């Protein structure tokens, strides 16, 4: 993987992770770097699911993106549920 590919994965992961956070209701107590990691993992899993269903995975695809955001929302929900909240937080 090239440097450009790594940077693209980070940017795309941040976008997918942010969309996943928007889908999950309430406030998530997790750092932004973890949102990016969840987004990157969700992007790979979502692409795998789209490929499994026989959808095209080259270029932009609505269904592939939908799978990625859905996986990101599930990931954000799970990580936020288990991520320790900061001491002194009101929740």
C-alpha cells in the first residue's frame, strides 16, 4: 500500500466513522482517533459484505457505502458502550 493509499484510508475512515456516529443516537464518549479506526475497519468490512452480495466494489457504490456506514454505526455503538468514560464526567 502506498502513502497515498494510507492517507486515503484514514480520510475515508474518518468520514465513514463520523457518519456512523451520526446514525447512533445520543452522545458517544470516545476519542476521535477511535472513530477513525472504527471507520477504517467498517470500510473494509462493508466492502467485503458488498463483494459477498455480488455488488461492484470499484469506484463509488451506494450499497457498498450503506454497508460501510451500517457497520460503522454498529462499531461505534459497541465501542462507545465499552469505552471507559472519563472521571468527573456527569454521565
